[in-house]
């Protein structure tokens, strides 16, 4: 891939941010409310000509400002989502990264710095095999690959659109009102423990029947929420009505929990991605804060940590605001809203992603999992990484920002 010059790079970023105008904001908000697939419906709701709306949505996608994908209901299909944090020992980075991929249930990984200095892996593991997976991960320490390994199992993820109430579409400028946000959270009403959001995050899903073809459709929606029915028909070599029936069945069963809108509210050249953990004194305080976090324009999503009164929040923030975020979190602790917080910087330039391990599904709710097989693969990996391989560093191309 051709690396753009610094001038080209910043022109591209400027062009992307110019697309964040009032019209496009209304379109994205309507797509979130009514769903991203029926643009004809959205055009009617917004009283906008369909060709105009279609053109705007296409350009947002082509310029990299907007990506929409379907978040599976992992619990319904027998998987549990978790974050694996590993600190590799010096010189073992590549080995650790490949070892974490061996079971085949990872969906994203990045380098991270902060609470963990190493790798941040999101894994979706068969719920019946969580203990076995933990044993596989924990062996990286005695094998001399890592100094520390940790797994945080997560509940449902709640994703948010940026709160455009704090955005001036004319000046293309965001307003960061930290005092207002602090007051929002510290003075917010405390709901009962059975608050709707908390119930959704902690309840066990009703069992549903599904097959490998249902999972294939879910996988395609995870890649692109707007994949066409014609494409689905071609994948299975079936008629368009049959593809429509299959898609509607997947949605009716709730196998896709929500549509996620990845939208860049701030210029990537001057912004950073973080993962922040908030620990709360009780479940009521957690639930109230979770609702308030949805109104903060820099919080992309939150997930509750299983078995703990803690939230993990994905934060995307202009670099100059990071000190204010730390001050904000410190004030939350001083006001007794949280008992502790930690944060990590995630290197989005190292992001690698794939869909969940749908090929490992064996029908009737069974997923393939074998620590014996994974152990053999790991042993072979250790043997193949000879000294001549480990001493050849693989450097990334120079970033346009540092050119």
C-alpha cells in the first residue's frame, strides 16, 4: 500500500472532518435510530431525496469516516467475550502475539501501554471452556514468554454515537465541558439495582436455536451491517426470498444484538484511543454512571466486567484533553462515585481484527475447543522461532505524522 506524504495525509484528514456537517450528522443519527439498512425509510423520515442520502452515506464510508457493523449477541451463540492483557518478556513479543492467536477465538488485538505494557487481545471463547482457555493463557508465564497475564471477562457491550450536542457543525469544533460532565455524573439520580441497562447487561439470554448458516450471516453482518441480501443469496447459492427469510430469522432470534457505528469524531492525527476501567462501590452507582457515560462525546462504548462492580470504557480523545480526562477521573474518585480507575493507551495503528471463530461451530450448540491441540501447536511454534527469526525486527512504515 502506498504511504501518503505528510501533506496528503493531513489534507485527507481535513477532508474527512469537513464531512462532519449538520446533514451528515442527522443521517447518522437517523440510521442509528431506524437501522442502517433501509435507506429508503431514512430518506422519508428526513424528507431527503434518496439519491442525495445514498450519495452522502457512500462518501462517509469511502472516506473512512463511518463504518457500520453488527455486534453479535455472543452469549446467545454460546461465546463469552473477554480481554486478555499480556506483558511479554523482552524479545518475546512476536511469540506471545502468535501464541494468543492459536485457539482461533480472537477478534481484535493491539499493542497497549499503561496498566498493561504489551498486548490487548479481545477474545470470544466458548462459554463451556472458559477455565480451559484461562489455563492455556496462564501457561505463557511458566513457559518464559510473559511476565504477567490477565483475563477480564465482559458482559454485553453498549455502544454510543458521539454526543453531537457538544459539536459546532459550522466551525467544525467540539466543546469539551469537563465541569458540566462532572456535574452530570456526580448529581445524576441513582436508579434501583434492577435498572433496565443493568438487567440487560447481567441477565442470561433465553436459549435460541441456530445453525452454521445463521452464524455465517451473523459473521457477514459483523464485517458490514449493510451487506446486501443479494450477496447473502450468492454466498449460499439460494434465491433472494430465501436469503431474506434467513436474514430476518437471524434478526428475529436476536443473534445480532446491536449495530455499531464506528465514526471518527476527532482527527486521528491528533487523537488517541484508550481503555479505561472504573471501579464502583456498588451496582447502583455503576448503573447510574453507565447511563451518564452515554452522553459523553468521547466514550465510544462500555462493558461491565463479569463478577465485579466495574465498567470498561473505550475512550477516543484529542491528545490535548488527556490531562483533563485524568483530572475528571480523579474528581469522580474524590466525590465517591468510583473507588478506583486505571487506563491504557491502545495503539490503533497496530490494530488487527477478524470475525468470531464461526468455523469452529459443530452444530447443536457445540464449539470445538482442545487445549491438547493448542498445546501441540504452541510447542511447534516455540520450536520454529529460532534465533535467526527472533533477531530480525519487523519495523512498521514511517508514520506521516513523524515524517
